[in-house]
């Protein structure tokens, strides 16, 4: 009975690590691909910055998933309330929109600029459609070259719509990865043993031996990326050191 409980406990622990690995292996590469596509399309449209907003499942607000430009690191994660701003209009209407010198009368949501310190002068927003649903908004902001005040054109709107198809497919993949990871988290979170697992993980982090093991693992991981020869050298050195330590009764003296 105790053995079965131990096996279940270990499975819970492995589950926690699998969730973390899934988030990194599934969501991160897709988000990187979205950001790369944003950068390439921004160059094509002579836009200073580009961003992708996705609708959140719980509130319906729009959240910046990825962005390029000088305030990209400040804008990712920010939210626009449901139905607010140019992006909110495009999401609800499913229609693209070009705005020059956006202000309150145009429905512009200025809080993002206030938070990031950016100044939006020109804006092109197109819906992200996947199958029959609008799942987000693709935006291009300002000009990256002269004439800086030239509005986005209908032809550029058509180009943005083409990019939006590819971006929408990637966004849908990212949403799917997030849903799968969230399901795994809920399964683990609903377990009666969750507190035991997390307490064990905390104790492992606070343990000095574990901390040293993590440091060594990080070094080995970094070395493993160098090449096969380095990996084999690392393995040989570690096996030799372990063999030597096992054959002696005292600690290895490196002084």
C-alpha cells in the first residue's frame, strides 16, 4: 500500500516537471515564430512596430502576446479591456481598420501608450481569423522610414491580411499549447497530494546539495551544446572522478 502511494507521489512530481517542459517545448517556439513573422512583416510594411493581441478566455479582454519595436518588452502582457480601443473594434467587427493620428474620437485606447511611453501616430489593425472565429488582432504602428506621416494604404492593408493568415495559424497553435498545459496544471492542482509535492520541491530548492547539483547540471547542459567531442570528454571526466571518489575513503583534496 505504501509502495503504491510512493509511486503515485513520484508520478505527481514527474507531472509537474512535464508541465513545465511542455510549456517550454510547445509554447515558446511558437511564440518565437510569431515574433519573427511580426518583424519580417513590419519591414515589408515599413512599420516601426508590430504586435499581436489575443482574446483571453476568461474575461474576453485583449492581451498582447508578442510584439516588436522599442517598447516590445513593456507591451507584451498588457491588456486592453473587452470592446475598447481600435483593436477591440476590429476584434468585434472582424473588419480591418487604418487610423491616422488616433485619439479619443477614433476610439483609440491611450492607456497602452501611457504605460509604455510610446506615441502612436499611425495604426493599421487587421483581424486574426482561424476558421470561422476571430481569435485576435494584428497591429502595425507608425512608419520606420520617411515619409513618417504617410498613412497605411489599402494595398498595405491587403498585404497585412496575408500575413494575418499565417499569424492566426501560429496564434491558434499557441492557444492550443496553453490549453494543454493548463489542463495538466489543473489535474495536478486538483490532486490531494499537490501540497506534499510542492513542499518537497521547496525543500529541494532550499537544500544546498540540490543547489549544487542544479549548478552542475546547468554547466553540463551548456557543455552538451558545444558538440559530441565535448560531451564525450565531459562524460569521461565525470566517470573518472566518480570512480576515483568511490575508491577512496576521504574527500578529494584539490587544495
